[in-house]
C-alpha cells in the first residue's frame, strides 16, 4: 500500500484574522516513531497539530502528504484535548468512523466490540457516551481514533485532564498503537510523559520550532538555552 508519509511542511504558517498562530514551520515527519511537541502554553502545539491534520488551511507555505490530500486525510485520526462524543451509545460512537467508510453495520459492530474489549469499555458499550467519566471518555476517543487503524494519529494533550492511573492507561494504548505501526504525533505539557514516549521532540516557542531532534539527545542536553530552561521548569516566554 502506498503511504501517506512522509509529511513535509515547508514554511507552513497558520493565521487567524491576520495574526500568526504558528509558523513558518519546516518539518518532515518520517514513516515511523513518536514525535512529541512540547513548549510553553500558547507556543503553538495545538496549532501545529491542527495545521498538519488540515483542520485549518495554511496562509503561507505548504503541508504536503505523500498522497493526494483527500486520501491522506482518510488515513489520519485526531484526538482532541477535550474529547467530544456523539450523543449516542459508546457502541455507536465506535462504529461511526467505520460506517463513514462504508463498513456494514454488522462489520462495524464486530470491530467496535473488539476494540471496546481492548480499551476496557465492554461494560459501557450500551451507555450513552456523554455520560462516561473523563478517563472512559478519553479511552473512547482514542479507541474511536484507532478503530480505522490510521497510519498517523495526532493526539493533543490526550491526558491533560486525567489522573495518574488513567494517564498510564492512555499512554499504554498510545505506545501500543505506535508499536503496531501507527505514526504518533502528540502534544503534551507533561515532560515526564514526553520523556516516556517520545522518539523525536519538537520544542516550540512563539509559534516556531525553536529546537527539534532525537528525544534522547534533547533530554540529555538541549542545545538552546530556552529549551534547557523549559526542561528545568523555568518560565520561558
Ligand atoms: N481559536 C483561536 N483564535 C485566536 N487565537 C488562537 C486560537 N487558538 C490559539 N490561538 C493563539 O495561537 C497561539 C498558539 O496557541 P496554541 O496553538 O493553542 O498553543 P499551545 O497548544 O502550545 O498552548 C497562541 O497565541 C494562542 O493565543
Ligand atoms: Mg494546546
């Protein structure tokens, strides 16, 4: 199968009402590994993910997938920081992306039950999705994102609102997805999480990539004073 990756960003810039949210960004996402975007609040992590996923058009530059955009889009999923669910059952939420892709009702149901078991949501299948707890809701969001076996998964601070146990579960699912070949691109403000998960780090500051590289090297000794200060827990503006 022809792959959607690599993804290449060239001078990619996102603006809203004329104001630059992120960019210009030059970045290539290769076919494997886990890329984690870090940086202070407002540095552009969410905007970068949204720009890569095509949720908003770039004002300047280019976001180029290795497949036509519509096809590349079919192979990506996105998990929002505050997950949203359809006001329907957990089962219907899980089946939805498959139904959109033309899978039969029975086929979608079978896959939904299978992934629910993996994400410990079997008991909730008949429950209304909006009534789930925070941890269950994020598991549902992730299961729903992974049910189509996307080539690329974007996850924007997927554990931001979760406690330690729920965070550990979500991290387990994320690393399992990455191990089975899904290219993971995640934003986090949790440096412990970034250290646990990242193969590659993108450190953002003021909407630009200030420093990026292999995670091991970055965490052992970043090359910019701003990244070093950020890792120390200093306030970086
Ligand atoms: N919907 C929006 N409208 C206007 N400005 C926004 C919007 N979303 C984000 N921004 C601005 O874009 C910049 C980058 O924000 P964001 O991508 O959310 O950063 P992060 O995720 O790192 O906190 C910030 O200056 C923020 O205020
Ligand atoms: Mg954000």
